[in-house]
C-alpha cells in the first residue's frame, strides 16, 4: 500500500486520467445498452461514471494529504443532507419536464439514489481530510473579481445571441431558438435545466478537469498547451456515450463537438486563471454552456465569435507562456497544506 501511495504521489496526472477513464468507461460500456433497453434501475451506475472526474480527484486528494484531520464532520453532514434533497428534487423535476408525466415510484427512487452523488461531492467541500478540503475550497471561498463570475453566467448566452445576429447580417437564416415563444414556463425550464447541469457538470466534472488536472498540467506546461491536452482528453472521455451510447451522435457531429470542447477548454482555463484558480467559476460557466446549447440555436456566427474570443484571451494573457511560479492556478507540492 505504501508503494502504491508513493506512486500515486509521483504520478498524479497519469493516475488521475487513467483512473477517470477506467472508472467511467467501464461503467458506461457495461451498462449503457441495458439502460437503452429499458432497465432504468441501472441509471445510477451511468451517473456514477459521469461523476468519475470528481470522485477520482477527491480520492487522490485524500491520498495526497490524508492527515492530520481538521475540523468537525457536522458541516459535511449538513451539506450532504441539503444537497441530497435539492439534487434529488431537481433530477425528478427534470424528468417531469422531459415528458415523464407518469413519473413512477421506481424513477423517484432512482433519482433519490442518483442524488447521493452530488451530495457526496458537496459534503467533501467540508471534509476533515486536509487534501480534499484544500482541493475543493474555492467552491465556498472563491477568488478573483466578482465580475468574472457574472461573466461566467452570461458569456455563452451572449455569444450565441450575438452570433445569431451576425449570422443574420451575413444573410443566413438563424432562428434564435427552437421554442416558438418566450414565456414564464420556458424561463422556468431554463432555470431548472441550468440547476440540473450544475449537478451534472459543475459538481460531477469540474472538481476533476479544472480543480485537479488543470493546475497540475500548468505546473508542467503553459496554459495554452495545458488547455489543448486537457481539451482532447476531456473530449475523448465522452466517446462511449457518443458512439452508440446513451447520448449517441453521428461521427461528424461528435467530431464537431470535440473540436468545440477543445476551443472552450482554452476559455475555461482563462476563467480559471483570471479567478486565481477558482473551481466555482468553471462550475458556473460549464452548466451555462450546456444550457445555452439546449435552448438557443447554434450558428456559424456564434462559432466565429467563440473562436475570436478564444484568440483574444490567448493573446491578452499570453497563454503560450508558462505561469509564474507563485500563480494560484498552478499546482504546488505545498498547496495541500494551505
């Protein structure tokens, strides 16, 4: 066990990516088809794969700095209960809005079981294990200027709406949304879907991709190179779900999605570094991106604006250069004791 612990400490990035891929892919490849065949009681196992980026990062953080334990367990228990209730309710309401009007007792049970996953991640923010607490502390102790957090919420909707106007100016047909009218019901659906994506994205993925992997990549490479590496690995991680899985897409659509993931990863890195290594900012922008793509129509104009903004932030922050040694967005071996 001591040899394994030392190996994990020496090879944190390799361990993180291998374990995350193995955890997610093993669950998805084993159970996706059964879920597609109607065995919905296995859905929590699919969700467990979605939460692998966060769960692996929490486990490795616990190994890196397991003791001495700090504080009381009471805040973690309270956070667990509150988030479990909220997450379960959000998952159930999302099922209802997606056409499950005859919500069965079995689907309610499945939702409540699935709600354990975000509840565990949220409770880990208050963990008594020093490594875990340090790893997740920026969820409740955000850094950087408040304006970046507001920008995280409005960035993708603004890009999509402005891109729509640009496409129209170029003579293209570009409906703003597939929904014919904007009313209170639609607004409620948007808010619910955003909250749902905080669960599936903000809590399931961001502790891993940005909270754990990115700072360690930036300790070795420039922010730009780190983003490209992380973007490719983040994109390909979705492969079992995209190729014949529960979120199947055509190969061409999947390729476009993966290119977009790499592009937005650069922007996510910019948000992360601008807020001095805050997971919270990417936990806000990630669900905003997913929600925008669901309710607003993607256009060529939006892609152009997204690409231009990516180039802008690369040049603005000279992202091809390594971060200073004291940068909060870069992992340091003494960081876990902070």
